[in-house]
C-alpha cells in the first residue's frame, strides 16, 4: 500500500468512526429524552393521585364539620338558627360582642406601672 492509499484508508476509517459516534450519541440522547419523558409522566401521575386524595380527605372532613355544626345549631333553643339566617349581621355582631366579653373576662389581669 502506498502513502495515498493509506491516507484514503485513514480518512474512510475516521469518517466511519465519526458516523458511528454520531449514531451512538443520537441513540443516547433519544434514550435520555425518553427516560425524562417517562419520569415527568410518572411525576404528573403521582401528583394527580395526591391531589385527588387530598381533595377527598378535605371533602370528607368538611362534611364531618358541617354535620357537627348542624347538630349544634339544631340543639340551640328558641329557633336561633332561623333568626340568625334571617338577620346574619345581627348574629355576627352578637357573636363578636360575646367574643370580646369572654376575652376580657378570661384574660390575665395586667398590672400597670405607676
């Protein structure tokens, strides 16, 4: 083999190696892309499942709270719940007043500096 043939062989080998490396890198990038997509899909699925679970739990707890609140309202004598429904601002004002009264009665005594 002469020098020209050796140079052609080296060029062909280099071109073949370059092509193989490009194919290998392309396959790896494709595999990484597929792995990333699978990972994001799995994360989305788990987040959707968690949101659905939280939504169910919150709904269940709110239903329990509403049932307990309704029991308390039903036990109040004198049709207070009907009157509170008719006059919500009056009921709210009374509740705030009772809250302030209880707060002032139950707070610890403060001694002022003389």
